[in-house]
């Protein structure tokens, strides 16, 4: 195999249509959604949001650091749904989950 046949990782990740390119795009979209939701929350809550994603069913999943913060975030369901709909109009409900250690 010649060196010309190899592609850099950044080239592979940035190529739309490839499996790894689609996976990279999905990961970027999840990071963007998480950042967007954090920016719409009070700072003490935003710091406890680990990850956000909207499932195909329209459910926004918000992962947080502990059961205590999960309970506190449940009071923000309407705000979370409003923020999610700004990026994913198909969002219909919110579920708050505690992230596993090392998530």
C-alpha cells in the first residue's frame, strides 16, 4: 500500500457519507445541543449537565451528575423542552437521567 492511499483522521472524520463521518457529525450535534441547553440554564444547573441528546422518539435525554441534581433539573422540564425544540422541533418530552461514573 502506498502512502498516497492513506487518509488523515481529520480527513476521514470530515468526509460526509462515510460511516465515521456520519458518526463524527452525530457526536458534534450532541455536543452542540448540550452546550445550547447549558447556556439556557442557570450556571449552577448548567454545571451539572453532563450530556444531552434527542432520541428518535422525540424524547430529550438529559444526563446529570447525581440524583440530587436530577431532581432539581426536573423542575426545569419546560425550559429544557423549549431549549431542545430550538434545535430539535420534534422534541416532545424530557427525561432526566443520572450519568454513570466515567460517562
